[in-house]
C-alpha cells in the first residue's frame, strides 16, 4: 500500500531517537544489572519520577540560562493549559519528590537511584540523542567530604564492573559555596571585559548570563582565554578549600585516581562545591560518559529547608557505545533449549499443550505454529540452535508418543507423552 508522502514521512522514528533491540538492549540490561547490584549493596532505594514535570521544576533548578533549559527542553502546554516538559534530567524531579513526599521527615541521608529515558532537543549524532537513557543516584540530606568520595567510588565501581575503568578518567573540581562562586563570577566578568574580539557569540552571551560556563567553551580562541582566566580556587573561602582538600584525601585513601580540572564547571546551574565527570579518551562534547556533583542549594530553591545533597548520572547510551568501542563482550541472552515441531491439526493442538507444560516447569521451549512442512520446522529448530526437537506427527499422535531428537547427535528416541516433561527435565538437568 502506498501512503501519501506527508504521512509516510511521519511513520518513522523522530530524529535523535532509536529503536533499541537485540545487541544494544543486551548491553543496556547488563549495565543496569551491574549498577543495581552496586546500588543495592550500598543501601540505595529505587525511585521512579514522572517522565514530565511542570516547567518550573527545571527552570528553578537547572537554571533558565543553561542550554538545557533555554534550548533543549521538550516543553509544551497540555490540554489543561499546564506548561510541562519532558524531563531533561532527573535530579530536579527527585528533589521535587523528596519535598513532596516529605522524605526529610525520615532517616537522612535519603539515598535514591533511578534509570530511564530523558529528553533533550539537542543536535543528534553518535552519543547524543534526543531521547537518551540515564542511570543515576542522589544522596540527599547530609554534607560531608566522605560522602562525596563514596558517591564517586560508587560510580567508579559501576565502571569497573562493566569493564570501563581503564578507558575513562575521572575529572574533578570544586566550584565552592554560593558566596565563593559569586565572587569568582565577578572576577571572570572583569577578566573577560574588553575581550569581545577573541570571544565566540556563545561566550559573549554567557559573559552576561552565566559567566562560569565561559570556562567550558570548546572554541579554540575561547579555550586559550579560559586557560589564562583567574582560577576558581583563588576566590574560594578557606572552608571551601578545606572541603575540597578532604574530598581528595578520601579519594586518595580509597585509591581512586583523578585528574584535577580547574575548568570543569558542568552544564547545570545547581552545583556547588565538588563537581566531577568521567571522560573517555575522545575529544569533543560527547566524551563525558557521566557526571555529577554537590547541589547544596537546590532543595532550598524549591522552598525547602537548606539541605545538602550530591548525585551523579551516567549516560547509558554512551556507556554502551564505549563498551562496544572497547570490544567488551556481555553474556548472551537466554537460549532456547527445546523446539516442538507438530504436523497436522491434532499434533498442533497437542504441541501447544506440550509447550505450555514445558514453560510451567521452566524449560525454554518454542514451536512454529505457522510453518506447515516438517523440514521447514526442523530448519527453524536448527537456526535457533536448540538442543532437542520434539516431533509430533500423525503417527506419534496415534501412538501417544513424542519423538525426541538430539539435534547435535541426530539420535532419536520415542517417549510416551505423559512422561515427556519429566524426561526433558532430567535430560536438560543432566546437561
Ligand atoms: P549531565 O551531565 O547533564 O548531568 O548528564 C549526565 C550524562 O547524561 C552525561 O554525562 C551524558 O553521558 C548523558 N547525556 C546527556 N545528554 C545526552 C544526550 N543528549 N544524549 C546522550 N547522552 C546524554 C545530569 O543530568 C545531572 N542530573 C547529573 C547529576 C545527578 N548531578 C547530580 N545528580
């Protein structure tokens, strides 16, 4: 059937989205499984927040001037005229949930983890999607450099479990408390004053709206300017410096290697003190496999009491890409052990019953109900690499037996129908 062009153009994935299946999903599930083990052994609980929130949740936390909010949000007015947005990240939603569900009334810190789709209207390319998947965690309600180190260690352990420890570097920095940061932004603005001719348009805008991000620009001239800019650490209070020093001491004690990167500022406004990212060896904006940091003022910005917090998120898609690039294998999925081939109407009926009985005892078993010829069915059994084919033709139906064929050896034996499930359990169990 030929569809009109304008409809055919819409019966496609939207740009920047993917149909995840087979290999990719195997990697996804492997990573999620490993991460879940790590979260659970550290006492984290899972949280699922909505895929969309009121726009204010993101405006007030991530920051109106950030790229994520100003350019990349999938926001819209729903049928009730509520201005909502698909979540571009989850920290904001988790903090909203923390307050709304009065988690502060329980034992602190609250330790939560999450995984799922997130949405940013970004320019799609490898490692950058409009629907992408994050795996992250938040520790809300306590401030201590040991917690920062523990959270970073958790990230590192997940990377270790999926075989990526050697291909990433941990970049860390501190952006200090609110006061230190304000003083530093003032210095940066002064430093960049009068340098318009060496700055890209983006940086000219950032100088007015978000000076910290000036350090983050990838433009060649801007990188040179940023390298010579005043250093954040010189604007920070002794208390801020001590906090950072202690984080590093804990990391040293844990044997966690890191690179101090004074230009690391992160793309979201809510951070304070420790920030970190995990980079792979590649150049460019997609080299961050994950990142996070402390966000001690976010809950307050939502109207709660001052509540220190820290968290991180990995980009699952990027972890999968990296594992594939590094030729890291993951275990293959479940295999099918038994194929039931039936010939004739009565045999098909009995096959269906047999498959159901096999499933009840946990045997991985399939049949080809639509394929008429026995040789077609056996070909399919071959391609599925099953160990046994159970054959039910007219003769077998009349005799009340099943032919069990060992697909590797080619040997066959006749087993009474009422004994077949028990027989197969033993056979598969022995192997
Ligand atoms: P983020 O750095 O914006 O941090 O995102 C975390 C990770 O998500 C990135 O390092 C990257 O791997 C992945 N990611 C981001 N955008 C895309 C995209 N368009 N396509 C593919 N992957 C992407 C956050 O989102 C913070 N909420 C992390 C955090 C948690 N901070 C404190 N708690």
